[in-house]
């Protein structure tokens, strides 16, 4: 009798824990949905603001820099929405002028590098290359690599783009590296490189680290 009672109490405890976990999960999903909703509004407003910039001759040169960040914001929002179902958003493939994506990503980071007293240079040797990729995923991969170089690297940063084989273009982001020994990243760190690797694959490429 005592054993049966203990089993019954144990079953109720497990059921109670499952209910608590379900309530917490629902709350998290609600928070994810609220965050996506609140980001979508400003993102839409920014799209219209950039369109207005293009019509202003004095400010038109800034529009391409913001375009690349909007592409990255769009895939981040799509991933946030898809996270409610426990997956990542599907990448889309379309003809993309690679030089535009790379230059806008680099231009967006010139000010932060300059503020830190570091040079950021782009060497383009790939010609007018079009690729079938998701522009947002490309922007996501490049943005995270440049952010990693800004936060963890030292000295000047060089972005080089060149053909490395039939139908293949290689993009390299190089810096002088960190000082001292390389250590394992602290808990919660290293997320940018994981995202960059996933984004590169979604864009139809591959990320390797030297």
C-alpha cells in the first residue's frame, strides 16, 4: 500500500512538473512573439526611411549601407518567428550581386573600426560576380565575422574577395589575431561565429577558420 501511494505521489509530481514546464514554454513563446512584433514595426519604418534617403541627393550614399543591415535584420526577424516552432527560417535563393553585399557590410563597419583607431580595407578582385544566395544570410555571415574581428582581433582588418576556382568565390576576413594564448570562449560567447557558419551554409557557402 505504501509503495502504491509513493508511486501515485511520484506520478503527480511528474505531472505537476510537466504542467509548470508547459506554462513556462508558452510564456517564452509569447515573449518571442511580442519581441518579433515590436521589431517588425521599426524595421518597416526603416525600409521607408531608406527609400526617402535614396530620393535625397545629399543623403543617397548612405542608403546602400543601411540596406545591408536591413537584409540582416530581416533574416533575424524571420529566425525569431521560426524559433517559436523550434526551427530556423528557410533561406531563399535569388541572384545577388556579391560586390554590393560585401561593400555594404564593410562600409557599415568602417566607423566602429575608425573609432577604435584600426584600419578596415577591402580588396575586390572577383569582378562583377553574381551568386545565387540569400542576401540576408550573406549579410549575416559577413556582419558576424566583422564583429568578431572588431571585438576579438587586433590591428588592421583586411577583407579580400577573389575567384578561387571554377564558379567559386572566396571571401577572406583577416586580422592580426588576439594577444596571448587562445582560450576557450567563456560561457555564452562564441555565438557570432556559430551564427556566421550557419548563415554561410544557408547562403550556399562554407565558413572555415584559420
